[in-house]
């Protein structure tokens, strides 16, 4: 059990990791079905949810079940998992009819790049022309 001081620190200064899970992580709570979400895909390694503020007709977030705060925390041991996230992205884009017209997969890393939830997640966007450069 975390002390009050530890709980306050987590809410003020994420990411603080506790055995691959954050006490206050939105995506961990979705994974654990403590918070509802519109599920687009689910398997033993990840789940994909529809973004609550979509930036394209297709905008899903592919979230590994294992809590990893940012891509900076990825190790060689995560290679299969990261590859799996991209395979799921391609599957979802194909199922939505965007494989031939084009789609985008994006990881944001840390606040400066727009990461607002410190649990690795792959954005998959499609269904409209996506400009370059992004952002």
C-alpha cells in the first residue's frame, strides 16, 4: 500500500513506475476494466481503443498490456512487443479500408512531443489526407 505522500507524488510527477504498472495510469485502468473504453482490438499483448478526441476518421490507440512509460524505456526484450503493435496497426488500418489509401502510425515521446499519458501507445490515423510535416 502506498503512503499518502507517495500517492501525491505519483499524481504530480508521473511517470513513477511500480513493477511495470503505475498506480494512476489511465491506460492501466482501461486495461484492467476500471474505466470504460471503446475497444477496437484485444489480444494477450495489447489492446486498441478508439481515441476520445479523434484527429481522423480512424484514430485508435494501440496500448501494450505491460506498462512501459515511454519509448525511452524500451529495451531489446521489448522487440517482439513493439513489432506486434505495428502488426495490429496494419490490421486495423486494413480492416478500416485504409491500407491502399494511406494511414499513419505515431508514437509521441514525452511532453515536448505531445505525450500526455505516460504509458507507451501507438496512434493509428487514417481516413483523411495527413499532411507533412505533422504537428
